[in-house]
């Protein structure tokens, strides 16, 4: 088959997936690879904590936990340009406007790379002011510096750009290819962690270097993939495609902003949580850090569900096929809630052995298993809120997902952290998470139900 015929076949296959494939099969085709890749991403993020924990040094585990907020910020940048760009690309393709889709991709790629570069330089340059604010002390400051040098100072661009490209590639229906790239980077990181940490005796520096190199490898994979598919894909690296006006950047930023705000509020929330818990002990912050890393599996499942189904919802919304779009939404909600319920059951019942697998320090395990059981209760509520936000994003809504994103993290959980800390101390703080998530779910349903009724079948 020549290249032109191959291009036509690829376009036809993706159109078939978006328009005619049975809904459950279409949802599973897009969601399963995305969920798997998100879980692998979490596992490789957990791998740093796991392998650092094998040294039984709570200070190094605490350091990796304390600098996680500025590292998570990189995901925020990837989301604002990746999710915002993916939403507009899928809607543009649904309307048959490939030129606009190509400009969306160029804006997302080049702007995310520039923002990541500036951010990496700023964070490392201002570390002497930032680290103490995050809760670093004399025992953890040096480890924080080593970790941030590699993951943010050097690794900001590949981290942001590889994640952004995964979103963009997925917007064209290439969910398997996007997920393979994410999974490839994650698996590589898990292989490099023990080699650098123990084989080369690099400690926390080895974990950070492994993260940077794995994200760089994932970026190279996406570059090669897009070069190979350059005749069929609207995603390219040519600066000439960069939009001249403000319409496309405005649309991408406004749609992607809720995801960015969610990350920002998560950073604020985690910073407050870290500073509150570290006041008790480094074992407490290490245990909390392990619990939060494990609980990220639930977030990965919910995030994978929403990111995977977003292009399918956006495409059918733009093409006017409201009946299919509503069917997709119903199916996605059922799948997401089922996975969340299973996640809660597993994490709650297996908290002690799971935390013990990370570190064999009794005080750290005691804090960790307590934190994990409590925060796992919020999985079902989290899945509903994130799916609701994604539906609004896929259909181009801006204000509602932004409000819900701010509400879920920071808006509700921070006040409850102070309340529960005053009531029950360190063991009360984690209760702020399920309380906030269930309240956020109630708000999200209050917005979604009237919106759902307006989506009349055409």
C-alpha cells in the first residue's frame, strides 16, 4: 500500500471509530489504553518513592514528597495546552476543518515548550526561597535540591512536551499510540530507578535522573511517531503553522484552563498539607507522601477515563450527533464509577501491606496506612467530578469546569484540613480529602444535570 492509500485508510479508521463503532467498543478502544498509560505513569512516579524508600531513609522520602508540588505543576502546563488543544482539535476535525486543527497543534506544542523552559529555570533559580516555604528543613533541603535539578531544572521541557503530545495524538483517535508513548517512558523509568539508585549508588539523584531520561525518551518516541505519520496527521512541528491571531490561543487556553487550575489548586492543597503534616515529624510526611502516591492510582483511572473519552464526546458534539454523544457519556460514567468502587475496596482493605512494600519503618507505616484508608474513600466522588469537568471541556464550556476545578482542590479541602487538624491532629487531617471530594461531587452534579437535560437529541 502506498503512502497516500495508507493515509486515507488511517483517516477512515478514525472517522469510523468516532462516528459508527458501537459506543461501548468505541469508549473502551479509547479509554483502556489511556487508563493503562495513566496507571503506568503513576506507577513510575511511585517507583521513585518505592526505590528511595528501600533505603529506609525517611528524610529522602520526605524530600521527594516536599518537592512534588512544583513537579506536579509541569503536568498542569501539559494539561492546559494538551487538553485544551485536544478538545479544539477533535471539534475541528468533527467540523472537517483540518487547517484549524493543525494550527491548534502548533500553538500547543511550541507554547508549552517555551513555558516549560522558563518555568524550569525560575524554579531552580529561586529554590532557596521556595524549598523552605514547601516545608524543607536542614535534613531535607539538600535532597530537595538534587531532585529538582534533574526533574525540573533539566527535565521540564521533555516532561511537559511528552505529556502534551500524548493528549494531542489521542485527539485524532490514536489512543493506543499515545498510550504506548506514555507507558514506554514509565517502564523505562522503573528500569532505570534501581540501576541509578542502587547500582550506581546515586540515591535520590538517581531517581530524579531516571525520571528526566524516561520523559526525554517518551518525547523522542512522539517526535518519531509524528514524523512517520506526517502526511495523515494534523499534528506537526512546523512553526509556520503557529496561529497569527488570538482566536485559537484564546480557545485553547480557556478550555484547558480548568485542568491547569485543578493542578494549581492541587499544588496549593498539597503544599498546605505538607506544611501541616511535617510539623509533626518527617515520618508523618513520609507516610503521607507514600499514601498520596498510592492513591494517585485512583486519580489515574479517573483521569484516564476522562482523557480517553474527551475526543469522542467533542467530535460528536461538534458534528451534531447528540444521541451518540449522550450514549457515550452514560457509558463513560458507568465504567468510571465501577472502576472507582473497585479501587476504593482494594486500597482500603490492603492499606498495610501496600504501604509496607514501600518502607519498613514502623512509624512511617502507621501514618501511611491510616492516611491511605481515609483518602481512598473519595475515589467514587472523584470519578464523578472529573468526568463532569471533562464533559464540559469536551463541549467547549469554560466557566463551569473552571469553577468545579477550583472548588475540588483548595476551595474545599484546605479549610477542612485546618478544621480536622484542630479536632484530631495529624490523624484527622486526611479526612479533609473525602469530605471535600463528596461536596465537590454534589456541586458538579448540580451543574451537570440541567446541562444534560439541555442536550436534546437532534
